[in-house]
C-alpha cells in the first residue's frame, strides 16, 4: 500500500485514575523528524515514544502531543508524624497536670499542631504512565496510518492516470519520428536541387545526409528508457511504501529522457508533445513529494 506523508491521528484512553490523550500530525519532509511534546513529569518517556513512532513512519515531520489528566486521581498523600503527635499529647496532658486542670486532649487539637500532618504529592507510577502512553499512542497511530493510507490510495490513482497519459504521448513521439525523417528528406532534396539548379541529385549524397540526420534525431533509445521507467513506476506503486525516494530518482530519469527528446526533435508537433510530457512529469513529481 502507498502511504502519504501527510496524516493525523488521535486517541484517548483511561488507565486507572489517569486519562491519556495523544494527537499526531505529520507533513512532508525529506527525512524522519519526530518532535514529542510531553508533560514535564513524563519526559522520561520521550525516547520510547519516538521509538514507537519510528516503527510506523519512515519519512516526514511528525509532531506528537501527549497529555495526561490527573484530575480524577487521588494523587495527594497525607502522612502523620506519629512520634511528634505523641509528644504533643504528652505535653498537653502534662500541662493539664501542672495547672490542675482537666485534660481535654483531642485528636483534632493534636492534628492542628505544627508538622503533625503533612500533605505530599504522590510519586507518579512511571511504569503505569509509560504503559498508558504506549497503549494510547498505538491507537492514535492506527488512526494516523488509516488516514495516510486513504491519502496514499488517491495519490496512487492520480499518478497511475498520469503515467498512462505519459505513455500515450511517448507513443506519439515514436509514431511521429519516421514522419519527421521523411519530411526532412523531402526538404533536403528540394534544397539540394535548388543549390545545384538541376534535376539530377546524387542519390547517395542524399541518403548519406538523411542517415546522418536520422542518427542525430533518433529518439528510440530515449523512448525505450521512458517506457522502462514508466513500467518501474507502476511496479513500485503496487509494491507500496516506503518508496518515496526511489520514485524521486525515477522522476528525475523521466525528466532527463524527455529533455533529451526535446533537444533532438526538430519538429513542431513533437515539441508540443514534449512540452505536454514535461507538464505531466512535473505533476507526478508534485504528487511523489507527498509519498512516504
């Protein structure tokens, strides 16, 4: 299957009291560039996220946004300084004895004493968070790949139709080539007659000049290579991603052969066909830039 480098995916899951949400988006890029944005407390998971993304994507600039909602979790721990609480209780009872007063030591009174109760944020469970991020990211990547595959199908269809048009125009160049030679032969004969001012033209000289010109304007080799490159492109479109770089190379070769045909042709009709061929190749090149 063909995958586009442009895509988007998201997922949201709950693990225990934590809620994970992840978004991915990508655009074209020559190489793979993954940027991960995590909560400060989860920086430890950055490399794992990049590694997981790399298993799905080989080219493109990818942004991964990870968010973790702790609002439903009991992430604050209350601790009791038992030794200090006992000391406060003993001290309060001793004060009551010294003053001859009734001891009214209560838990509430002791809890209000400094440093008896301490509220602390619980340490995050790294294994739980790492597992939650990985599970959520995998779901987001599934959606992300599905979108890229849909885009890839459209790209393949468009490129395939343009390859058909390019092959048809290659056939037109091939069909026009013998006619171009015949027209040149007729012009050459006419000019030689005018120069010699006689009806007698050396047939061997005429054949020699025509052969030299035919060799100079022959495009058989170029059209054969064009058809070969077109066939390879079609094969790659069936083969599937990652093929973007290979396609880039073949597009350059298509353009090279077409330019050579354009430089050889000395015919208005062929020149028009070459211009149209180059137009199709540029359109294919533009689409290939979106393929992974």
